C-alpha cells in the first residue's frame, strides 16, 4: 500500500521543501523519509518526540543508509542529511530573523521556529523571556535586534499575548506573532493570546496557536523576497 505522495517539486514551486509532520506512525515516517532521501539530500521532520526519533534512526541504521542528523530536543525537530559529509545540508543564507519569547514557557515553540528557520537558511538572533511585565527588557531586545540587522521578528507569547503588539510598535520590520497554549483559566489554551494578536493595532501577522513552524516558513519567505529585491536593485 502506498501511504504517501511525495511533493518533491515543492521547493521549486513554493520555495521550501516538503517538510514532514512527525505525529504519524513511526513505520510510515521511515518509509516517507527513505523516499525523500532517494530524491533529495535532506529531510526535515517536525513535532517528533524522542521515542520516535530513536526508532527512526535505528531503522535507518539497520537498513545501512548513510546519513547524519541533527535533533533539537526542545523544538522536537529532526533533520536527516544524506551521506557522511562533514558539512551536511549546507543551505544558502537569506539573512537574519529575530526570535523573541514572552516567557520561558514559550521556548519549546520558539525552538521549533528556530530550528526550522536555520534549516531553511535563516540566521537567528534570539532573546527569550522578555515579557511585558518587565517592559524595559522588550525595549532592550528590540535595540539588539536592530543592531543585528534582522529583517523580520517572530514574537511568541502565551497568557494575554500582548508582547507582539509591543514589539511591532518599536520596529519597522515585519512582526510575526505566534500565540502559545501557555496559560490557564480564561486563557483557554491560547485562545486569549490569539484574539489579542488578531486585534492588534500595530499590524502584526498572526499564526495559529503553537505554530512555530509556520512562523519560520513565513519569515524565511519574507527574507528570501527581500534578498531578491536587493539583488535586483544591485544588478
């Protein structure tokens, strides 16, 4: 039974490769990964827990497939590179993004965004735990981002979700807001945060709850488009 139809042309069509959602059966994941590696030199798997990661790597080793890998524990992102190169999966750089969290509890989603962005070709300047309860931290963080010449900022927050609006009011680069399910009571697993972000008066782009991956892809596309404009103007 064929369980998948690999979209190997997605990189040409959309600018990013097909990235595998890891909350599938482990055996199905192995089949999909093998199929992608037959056609490409790298595969990225998101939302993959440690147990599935171990099973996948063991199965690839058992089948004598040459590969290297990188696993981000907190972000639950596994990248597998075909072959044994000392510099696997080298990707063209498109520039730097900023990555900010309101709290330490938001870091797991931030790490998903960070690892995805790195694998796509973004440099990442991160600063965690700078929520609005200490507003001076947010101001200093934006200054750091400006000095680092980031071209887009991902801001991740749970609870009331106010930080992206604040950051957007302090910078002229696009801000991508990611609400998280961190919180309790009327926070409703991220619903309060996403409603705050959707109603922001400082113009932020809003991803779905806990969607660090989607934020990274959007940031990458913004940077890639920006790079094309710069190259065209300098051409």
